[in-house]
C-alpha cells in the first residue's frame, strides 16, 4: 500500500511523528476524520485526528481551512 497523497494526511503524519518524538511515547491507536463542507474544493476542509499513546495519554491533531480567524490553521496538543 502506498503512502497517502492528500496534503492534510501528510501534515497529520508529520505532526504525529513530532508528537511521538517530543513525548517519547508511541501511538497505539488512531481515529481520524476528513470533512468536506464545500463541494469541489481541491482539499478537504478540515481534519481531526485523535491518537491513544502507549502511556495512556492522548494526542490531538487538527487542521482547518474554514474556521473563522484560523485560515489554514494547524494545531496540535499532547494531553
């Protein structure tokens, strides 16, 4: 299976690599959702990814191009 070509997916992959490097934890499970609110756009409008870390922590990765005041924002949190 080849790597995904969607830029949002690539951003999420890089964010999870950074999260595991910073935290020293591995990701055990992942749940993700790509959302499209406006048909015909070349990219999905946003994505949300939640990952369970091997120490019981949670990694949350989000990106959006539709939130007011956050055009093309990328956010990440380790909880």
